[in-house]
C-alpha cells in the first residue's frame, strides 16, 4: 500500500480518479452481482507476511533498501506458531465485518500459498513454515460463510524490471509470467473467491496503474480471472478500471454521494499496514464516524489489521474491533444493506442512508443546541425516533424537516435517527440529495 496523504479526501476526487484504467465493459459485474458487496459495507483487510518479523511495516524492504537475498532470509524465521485463520474470522465476525481480504502476496514477492509459479520458489510451503496459509484462510472463511477476498500485487521488488521495465524486457517478461501464473493459481485452486484485490500494478512507483497496462495487459489477465471466478469482485488496481473504485488512507471523507461502488481502505494501527512495534490505534469513535461518513456517501470501509509474526491479531486490536461490533449490534440496520441518501451529506454535520420506507440520519453535529434542519422529502414522515430510543419531535413542511433532540438524549459518537415514511424513497421518486 502507499503512504502519506492529505488530511481530507473529497468525493469529487474519487469520481475524477475513476476515469483511470483500461475500459472493458464486458468484464464488469452487473449491479445484481455487485449487490452483496455493496450491502456488506464493512470488511477486514489483513496485511501479513515476512515483514511482520522486523515489525517496521510492509514497505521495509524498499524503504530500507534491503537486498532481495538478505530479505529472503526472513523466510527462515517465518514459522507462525499461533496462526489460526478461524480466530481471524471470529474476530472479523465479532466486529460486524461482512467480508475479509488477505494479502496473499505483497510487493516483497513472498507468497502465502503453495505457488509453483513463485520466482525462485519464494512461498510459504517451500520455506520454513511448510504451510499453505491461503488454503487455511479460505477454508476458515468458507466454514463461517464469510465472503473471502485475496489481495495480490503484480509488482515484485525482487525484479529489476519493475523499476526499468522497458530497459529490461526479458526480466519484465519473467515478472509478468509470475503474475499470470500466481493469479491463475489463486483463482483456480481454492474454491469460491469473492474478491480479488489487486494493488501495485504501477511501475517504479510512478504514474498510475493504467500507465503500466502496456505491460500487464489487464483485460487479458482479468479475462482469465473471470474464466475461473465469473462473479469475483475485482479492484481497479491491475490497470483495468475494475468493479469498484477505492480511496486509500485515513483521510477524512467529505463531499457528495458517489454514484458508483467504492471502498475506503485504511489502517486500524495508523503507522503501517503490516505489523509494527509502534502502536497508535484509531479510536472506536473515529472508526464509527468514518464508517457512517463513507456509507452515507455510498462506500464500504475496509479496515486493516496487521497480525504479528506468530499470526496473532494483537489483543488490543481485537478489543477495539469488538467495541465497533458492539455499536453495529445496536445500529447496524442503518449501515448494512442500505443505500446512500436521500439527503446529500453535509460535511461534519450529517449524512443519511435508506432502505425501503426507512431513512436513517447519522448526526455528527447539530445546527444549534437542539435542532437539525434537513431538506424536504417527497414522502411523508409517519414516525421519527432515535434508534433504540424514544420518539423524536419532527416537523415536516414543504420547506424541509426539523428534528429536535436535546443534548442529554443524543448518542455518541453519532446520533442515529430513524424516519419511517409512507412509501419507499424510490416510489416517491426521491433522488439522493
């Protein structure tokens, strides 16, 4: 994953970036096939590999200029004695997460599965661990009916051609062949895969993924993927535009509803994606506010954890996720299976979601001591209440809706107000915002 980002991302920027990528409509999933993913709203990202051993983040090899031969020796120490994929799935389930994505292979080139295509045999079954961690993870997800995702990086720092592809065509061909072979293994050998999350198709850490499409030929690559996994949801980072768009990093989200599927991926432990000896966790309230801000703009949140060298998600991380799960146990109906709107978000104030005849207003701040003013609705509000709480005074006119909740009755970090309408939003012809 990349590093360093501005403090706020505006959704107009996400829309603008969506124009990147080779177009191939035939590869895109239908709205029906995307419905489960769009309704899931919250998932677990897992960055785990050799970089968990030095505990300085997943970019250690590149940032510290560690020679490939020296870095490869970490595989001699990679014997995660407490790895338990079922425990990972349990923690995700407890957090209210509805899908998972594991880094099957990051930019360092180490594959967490039995990979005959791995350059120089650099994979977990042919080194000290002698285990296929992808198989164990996929099986654990399937046993709990957890949608399963695999992250794969086409790039590999071990190949000089990643930095000089045109100057070293033979080496670039080796790197490309590894990519095609390993993607085929992942899509062919592990049963149903629900998400293929590419990352790092760009070359020499420059330009965009689309700029490197001449090398990877992403339409050809993903046509192969569809052969084995016709319904897999594919990220945009292979050079093809993908089934959804993504924004990476902990930047706060502002701006209007996004009109296509998108995902916000960020770290629970903010210093790095991979396990880090430096611990600085997002607070429960920050995670919840991020979640409602993203979902209210039509996106999903993919929150990352970095298990340690033994394969254990740190207890403090699991506890923080449990806290978020407890909030979702109470307010999840306002998140899962909803669509954004009908009100356009007001930055740092409120956003909304809806399902059928119900609108959920997520209030982050109030107009004054007691009230929140909303735009008019084409449907009539028949009841209004705080979720899991008493009725909320609601005054609806042609000019808008006013909700009144005194400070002592608000919920933190977000007050969730449930409006029941006389007919569904769609039946009322109400566009978002």
